[in-house]
C-alpha cells in the first residue's frame, strides 16, 4: 500500500513595522533555505493601524517586497481587543485571518527554521505548544494560594478537566507538574476554532479573573496563561518526542539576537549568517542596527567568544548581564 501523503499545513508569523519585520525576513529566508521543499504556505499576519493599534504598524515597502519574493503572503488583520495595550495579543487575534479549516503552525518571528519543517509529524488533531519555558507564572506568594489552587480555578472557570492536565511524575506544588507552555510556537487543526477559544479565554482572564489570581501579574503572561487551557480543551497536551525537532534540530526560538550568538549551536549561527548574506536580503536587513552590527560587522562573534556553550551559566540573567557589561546586548 502506498504511503499516505501528509496534508500541507500553513505557517503563520506576526510582523509589523520595526524590529519584528526584520525578524520576519530572517524567518522567511530560513524557511526557504532549510526546508526548500515545504509544501505549505507562509502567512505574515500584519496588524493594521486601526482599532486597538495607534500609529503606523504596516510593514515598510522594502520588507514587504522582500517577504513576498521569499514566498510569503502578507495577511492584514485588525486587532479589536489587545493591540498597543498588549502586543502579544496579536498572535491571538491574527488567527481569525487564516484560512478556516486548514491546519496551522504559529511561530514567533524570533525563530529560525534550521531543518525540514515539512517532515515534522504534527498531529493536528492533538494540539501542542513549546515546552522551552521557565516557571515564569504564577509567582507564588508566601500566604497566597499555591499552584494547585490557581490552576484549578482556571480550569474550573471554563469547565475543563484539571486533573487530566497534570504531569503526575512531577511533585505536588512544583511548577512543572502543571500544563504551561512558551507561546513561541503552537499548532492546531483549525485557526478559527483555536483562535476563537484563545480569544474567549484570554479576555475572560483579563476582564474577570478568578479570585485566586488577585495577587498575580497577568501581563505579559496572559497568552501563556490562556494557551494551556486552549490546548487542553481541544484534546491536546504536552508535545511528544516525535516533535523534538521543534526547539531542537528543526527550529530555534532565539528570542534576542545577542542571546543567539551567546548560547545557540554553531548550526544556528551558520543558518543565520548564510540566509542574511545574499545582497537583496543584506540590503534590507542592514537598515536594522542590531542585525547590522551583530551579523554584518562581526560583533556577534565577539559576543560569542565570551561564552563556553558547553558550560553556560544556569540562569539566563547571568548571560544577559555579561552581554550588557561588554556592550553586546542588542535586540
């Protein structure tokens, strides 16, 4: 029997004028470089300067033209609920602009594709998200509610199975016991269904949080608070080993360009500098000073020489502090 062909899926990133548009160029160029046979479509969702956004958000013309040359489709959308007050909400509201009923994978723009994304065996009926995270939320107060009470109240609010979300191999009241993702990537079977639920949960938490959240900061964590609830409600959960290439050999969520040079593998640096080298790409990217200085003027390699990748500081803050003290901290 012939092997069944995998259905192509869409990839979405969100970009707007400024830093994100240059990150989007790197993402699009890396996808084309590392996965030249990718059969899906790349959508660059572009918030419009209306509704919840003030000021110019649309891509600059050189970036727009280059993204289209790299095979991307620019997808305008209007942010009705978050916008300038919570830019991370773009990833929630942009989902409504994607084609209904078509499987999708979302990535933050500060991501490089370093392997064959089309070969990753996504099970779109079982959504998941990135586990490259730290215990950033909630922050437990000495006399306040603990992890159990806080997370259980959120699952109860939306009628979800709290017990089924727990990783029972982790100790009670330890943050990794509870379903918590980095929102740097996530995927699902239908962006309309996923996006509507994401928006509903996020707005409810923002506007009418459970009492257990009274001492908790909701920003900038709101998307990461709502995301596990969405994934769990749609029958998903923690990604299995078959998705190990994400945040591994296939993708790198580098987050800050200086951090990429400080701590990522040689392969990631090689991909970055290879995709940035062609003249038509270099000409556009040089307009963004951190890329110009770190990639094209060699300061990234000087920053890289400060660290031993086999023996990095355990805490990211220590890496950041060293980069800042040596004047290599650039986003």
